[in-house]
C-alpha cells in the first residue's frame, strides 16, 4: 500500500558535494564525523581490542548490541582514538509502532528519555549518538512516519537516525513513500535492510532502487550491510557500515529466525573472496577447492595464506575470518575515495564489479568446475546498471585504454 499523506519534499541535488548537501553536512556534527567513511560493525564480544587494519581516514568502528557501551569505554581507555559509534540494535528484537518508534529504558529513576539515551552513548566514548529505532515491518506506514516525527523532535546535531526497514520497502510500490520519509528526517540517516539471506537478492529491482535512494536522499548511509556499502558511497551515500560477520551484515526481521543455517551450534564463518567480490561460507569454499589450489589472499591479516583456511567452527578461526574480511575491504577505501567526482567513483566501482563477474567464469575454468561460482544477483546488477554521472575525461580515457590493452570493449 502507498500513503499519500506524507508529502514528497522537493527533490534534492543528487551530486555528492553539491551546495545544498554541503550546507546540511556542515550544520551536522554527526555528518562531519562519519562523512566519507565505511565503518566496521561488530558485536563487542568479538572485539578484545581495536582492529589495527582499519583505515584511519576512511573507516572506524561500530559496536553493536549488548555491552556496546562498556566495550566502548574499554577501547577508549586503551588508546583507541578513531571514530567510534554505539548501536544498541533494538531493531533486532523489537518492532516499531506508531506510538513507540524507539526503544527506551523502563524502570530507571533517571535517564529514561531519548536525549538521555543518546547522551549516555557519548559518555561511553562514542563520537556520535545513534537512535534506538525499532524494526519497521512491511507496509507499516504509521510506524515509518512515527520514526520521522520523532527524529524531527531531536534538537541536537550529533545524532544518526537508524531506519531499519523490511526489504519490501524497496519495492517499486513502496519506494516513493520510503524516500519521502527519509527526506523528512533532518539528520543523517542510517538505512538498514531486513530480510532472510542477502536482502538485495530478494527481488530484481532491489539494487537499482537502493541506488536511487542513495542518489536522491541527502546525508544517507547504508548500515549493517556488505559490499553494497561501496555502491551506496559511489552513488551519493554519505557513509556506510559493513558487518564483520554474516549475522551483522544482514538484518533478520525481529519476528523471524535465520533460515541460512540449520546447524544448532557455532556457524562457520563467511569469507570475502577479493577477486570475486563475494562472501562465501568457509565449508563451501573448502569443497570447491578440495582438488585444486585455492586463491591466496594478500590482505594484511592473511599474508598470502590460502582462502580455504577458515573451515573450522572455533572462535579463533571466526575472528581470523572476520579480520580477513574487514582488512580486505579496508584496503580498497583509499582507491574509492581518491576518486573525487561522482562519475569517477561510479565508473571505478562498475569496472570492479564487471571484473568480478568475469572473474567468476575464469575461476570456474581454472578449477575445471563449470558453474561452480555464480555471480550474486546484486553483483550482476552493479556491473550492468548504467552510471548516472559522466566520469572525468582522464578517468574515461584511462578506462578505455585499459579495456583496449586487455582486448575488451571500451
């Protein structure tokens, strides 16, 4: 259902850095803190110390869920000085309603209102505060609008408003209303997509529609995500947060159980395969490479070790896999942000995605297993959707030269 009672604000400029957006960012302390950053989001129990591989200029750390405040204090006491954010993750267990869009503490003598909750995060060492937004179910327009109204009442500039919604909200029939509400929130927005498995694989238009949201909504970030963070940034997003493991890269709706695994104990980690731009389960990779040499990873954590080494369920292996994943995509950040113009970023990202799609077939041929690796739906979309801004002449010329050198199309 659509609801025309939420007016559509005037369309904003879609070019990152344009005057209207720049003015908004300068007025927001939170926007200044997180702009041009892709943060690592992880649970406190998996972080005994600050990861050394986070890019100091373009990354940072989000502590998600239980004991996030306590771990934030410990990290600050032990010398962590980069960007630090606390996400209470109320959306994991509670659904928003028209009357209660945020999860606020009960039974405390003091500190029960939203401002107290936000200030408490800053007192624990966070650079910006994050709203404790509950999960917004499919079609619940009243709850969605309640988040907007509550956000408008926040009279401080150091806040990020999380907007955790079911992936259904990216469907064509709901998209207009979602964007209207996001535009009506006068703070940086952290959009979280909920669904089983990878939400962006839920339907064909999801990657395209998410890109449209990033282009049209000022000061938007993609939160608790995977490599979609790079697509969001390339197409106008202000910031993003990539989950360390599968359970924090995607959001399972608060009233559902994960369908991705039936194993009752500890799950095997998922592993980022750099050349293929994909996350795959460790046991699946071990099976595919059982009779051939697996790829070696050059990231700072792996040091040329084989990518089939994460096929164990112990905590040390899980931590190593998470570290490999984050160190790998952190190594790409300087290249992404060195491209200043929107068109250059978009072309850079599309070229990487096209190369990854082609690398799937090349890897299948190398291991002599036709169809073993199939590009995920979102990756195929990123590789084929058109760029929205023209690249600079130097970027376009460089891309054409590279394609000719490789014998490929320009």
